[in-house]
C-alpha cells in the first residue's frame, strides 16, 4: 500500500487568502524473504527460487545474483534461467554449474534488501571398487574398505549374505 500524505498550504494577508493542495508519496524501503535456506536438486531438475516481497513502495525492482555475479535471463522461451512474475527465478534443467549461492536483491528509491539461498546439485552415490575378491585366512584379521563418492556424501552400510552387519556383532 502506497503511503500518501495530503497537504494544504495557505497564505493570508490583508489583500486576501490563497491556498494550494499537494500530495506526497512516501517511499518505503523493500523487505524481502526467501522461504528456503537451501535447495538440493538432481541433475536435470527444474526449480523455482522464490523471493517474496513483503514490503516496499514504490514496488521494488528485483534481480538475482549467483555467487556474487549478477546475471540476466535470455527471455522466457529458451533461457535456462527465467525471471517469473513477482521476482521468482526459475532454473530449468539443473546441472552442476548451477550449484552456488543465489541472492535476491530488491531495490527502490528508499533503499534495498538482500536475502540469500543455496542451491546444491545432488550426485547419486558411486561405489569405488577396490579388490573384486578378497582372500582371508581363518582366525586372522582382514580389513575391507569401501569408498563412495556422491553429493551429499553417501553413508556406507555393510551387508553379509543380504543381512546388515551391525556394530553389535563383535566379529565385524
């Protein structure tokens, strides 16, 4: 809602009276909110980064930065990044290069407000095999290693003949 003030100026003297009216629009600094601190996307996913304008008069101009660099969209039809109505940013077909910190900036003559969110791109786990076959001697300690890559970092669980191995099993 635009804050407005109506004012009347009046001048009097022995010759008469004169008055004039004026309206003053009061600018209000923008306030924005990004509802999510972080997004985890898979490769190829689409997402809308939401930037909610809570206040600001006149209506703030919204733009986005990624990792501190302002970028523009190439139009609504073909660009990977599309500004949507009310300042939201649509990312189409996410890839690893889209990971980073995204900043919504709202500006008007009264000032600006800035909020950030983080986009992470998930990479499915991949087990890095070491030795395909391990030979062990009975009653001797054998160490087996398992390494896996992925984002977020995968958790590793061991199974023996289809059953999970737990920490309570003293042999493992």
